[in-house]
C-alpha cells in the first residue's frame, strides 16, 4: 500500500540509530526503534495520513495489521493511532478478533495499555452486550496481556464504570505475583477513585490486595 511504503521511506530517512538504541533499552530490548522523537514521528504520520486519507479510510484494519507485523516500534504506534481514529463509532462486532490480535502481537505495556483503553474500551461501549463474554474470556486467558486488558479497559469510563465488574477482576487476579497485573489493579482502582473515592477506599480496606496494588489504588485518596 502507498501509505505504508511512504511511511517506511520517511521513517528510514529520519532514523537516528543512537536514539533508537536508547529507546530499545528503555523497552528492555523487546523491539527495535528508528529513534525518531515522538513529536517528529507524529508529524510525519499526520502528513502522510493527509496525503493518503482515502486509502487509510478504506483499509484501516488491513493497514494496522500490516504495520503491527513490522519490527520497528514506531510502526506499531502508528497502527494503533489509525485504529483509534478510524474505528471510533464505526466498530463491527467481529473487530474483537482484530483487537485480540493486536493485544497479543508484539505485546508490551505501552501498546497494550493504549489498546485496552482506547480501542477495547471503545469497542465495548459500542457493543455493551459483548462485555461479559469478552472480559471473561480475556480474564481467564493464560495470556498476561489479555488479563491486564480485562482489568484496564474501563480506564476513562468515569461514571460509566461497572465497579462490580472491576471489583470482580481485581478479586480474580489479586493474588497474582505478576508486576503488570498488580500494577493494573492499582491503576484501575486509582482511576475510578477520581469518580468515587469512597467506594475505592472501602473496597481496598476490605480486600487483601497485594501491597503494590494497594499503594497504587490509594495514591491520590486523602
């Protein structure tokens, strides 16, 4: 596709190998990077999106999948940004398969957290009757990142948060020794505490959460 080849050409042209090594190290060397600063990457991306607007509109899902299979992390970020913009208000029920694919491909906290909040979360707002089935499946999976997504997908829901569901997820995973799960529990509770601090405080007080989860959950509660 023209957009992908143009993006690849632009990223190689603007690459900074030394920066790329530092970025890769920050991500524990799970991915390679072109070393392009965020603001520069977004400007390149924005320009090429304007130039290839119709192609992206008609092929957003396919473009995102192809970008996500590439090695450099900058491509994955672009894939996520395309889907956030193009699919909001336009999700199809079968998009859950695409979402699961993205969550389990080249997975790390930076991609998973964004997908969980802005893509999975939006999808389930559009298809609320799918929530129980999807979250139960993700939560029961052996995949860490699907578990984390099941805990985090309501970030930003505010008053729309299903606190009973959130508590259920916390209960299910509260004994996990996995850092990313303990952190997710605390983060999800801390976010909901912005809407209902007393409910979170009461829940944490009556639940034997891991110390990290407790610390994160109560961080902003006086």
